C-alpha cells in the first residue's frame, strides 16, 4: 500500500513536471511579444501605428505592442524607466539626445544582433547612420531624417517669370526679389525672431551655411566655437542681408507667421523642416514644390534631426527578445516609404528607389537631403549653446549688427558655456 502511494506521488510529480515543461515549451514556441512607447501623435501617429500594424501582420512570430506617451512627458518618463531598467524593449531617442544616454550604459549595442540578422548597413545613408555610432559601435538605427528644406509657391514663381528657384546666393536673392516685385508676396519666409521657438530656423540656417563652406559651428572635439572667421562672416552677412539689405525677409518674423504666410499663398519661398510637408498638402489651393535647402555657397548641406530606434537595457537580458526587437527596428527602417507619408526622409537607399516612395508627391524632390544632412554637435551643453546662439543671432539680424562684433560676442558666450562643463 505504501509502495502504491509512493508510486502515485512520483507519477503526480512527473505529470506536474511534464505539464510545466510543456507550458514553457508552448510559450517559447508562440510569438515573441515586445513593447514600445510611441511619442508620435496626430498625422505622425496615424502613419506610425499603421506601420506597426503592418509589421505585426507580416511577422507572425513577433508581436509589437505599443503605448502612446505624450510628447511633453516622453523624456521624463523614459529617463526614469531607463534608470530603473524598466523601459520598453524598443525606445525612440532623438539623434541629438543619444549623447545623454549611450555613455550611461542604458542602451544595448546593436552590432551583435545586426550581424546575426545579416543587416545590410551599407544600405543606410552614412550621414544618417554615422551619428548613431559611439566609439565605432552602433547604438541605434535612424528611422528618418527630418532636414531643413526649401518650399516654393509655383503660382507665385510663375507670375515672377521663374520656373524653379536658383540656389547660388546672388541668383537666389534675385529670384526672391522678382517674386516680391511681381506679386507683393514675401520673398523668403524664414523666421528670425525667438518668440515661441527660439528662432530655430535662423540658427539652423546659420549652421547650414557654415557646413556649405566646409566649416562647422564647433570644433571637432566640441570644446570651442569654430565660427568666428571669414566663413562665419560670410554666413552671418548672408542672413543679415536678407533682412536688412535685400529686404526679402521681414524683420522680427516669427515661425508661426512664416508658416502661415506660405500656407496662405503669401510667400514665394519658405525655409522649414520636412515636417511641414503634410500641413501644406492639406491646404486647399496651395500649389507648391519642394527641394533641398539651397546651396547658397555652392555645396548642399542642411541641418537635420532624426528619430532613432534603440534597445533599452533591461534588468534581465533576454537574447530572444533582443533579436526580435532588432528585427522590428530593421523592418521599420526598410519600410520607410510608409513613414515618408508623414513627410520624413527615408534613411535607406533602397527605400528611395521603391515605386511606392517615388509615387509620393514632393518627397522624392528632397530625398537627397539625407545624404547631405548633418547633426547637431555632440555636446552635453548643446541645449544651452543653441538657445543662446538663437537669441544672439536674432539680435544681430534685427539690429543689423556689425558682423565681426556679433561673431566675437557669440564666440565668447559659446566658449564660456562649453568651458563650464
């Protein structure tokens, strides 16, 4: 009797173990669930959600679950979660903020997983991928490039006897003047006052004009200002002259006014990021074209930002989930034609060759900006440098300040900020 009872216990234990093992095997054989916080809302959010839905439909072995986080709360929540190692598997990190996270060890290096998946890294535009590397290692992949580009009103340019907008400085200015004379519209709608947005188009134009001369705002080691020279004078003189000498851009012009003027057909040329494309497409009767930021000094170069996708370090490293998450990131970058509907530029060469991308209006006309874009300097003090530079550039333009004096003052301010790190 005792033997029978003992046998029953053993059989029950074996059954329980088998059931447990079976459950574990069943779980491993099912789809891998990974998660993501989306900061995309409005039109961007609709396109991104549609991409995730398509990924889940075409990748039955992986399920991506997303939650939307308000853009204003995103980084506060993300920093807390990364510190506690409770962030989602995949996170969005703007390219100019990678510097805040990679040195802290809160993002996984992607190279081992990209290698296992035989990822074609040569398909990425180097200008988009390189800023995602630290010490030669990849810590995120660029989903898009949102560069500074040019918009132009085709009806106004036609009235001025123009086809497209010429890019060289003198020709560009002459074209803007023709538009103003023939139509009474603003020649170049580009903001130059801080107002709500820290005159960010002005600052980004200044940086772009430096890069077009093979220069940069900061030194290569990002420890000092690099613009107080002849190239800086050329760049700043150009911006001041647009307002003060040629008067093709109004003084004290804020971002909202520049957007509204172009949207309502009251401006011939508009300088802004690619994110305005969708807005202008929704404006009934607005007949516009797009192109790269003008090569004022003979070379294409334009400031750009980028949404990048990275893998957050977890309390317990799960290689299977990491591989699945990397597959998701690669899929999203490889299907940039879907994300381009929001106006963004794809980061992979193969995407720009797809018929679906080429069929989109406007995007193909500025897609090359991905190859000529450049990122913000990789400095922890960049936020303060950017804000103070914006204020000082606005003053220089509004007051028609002496260029050498303005550059010297900006150089001192920037160097003081950088030396305090």
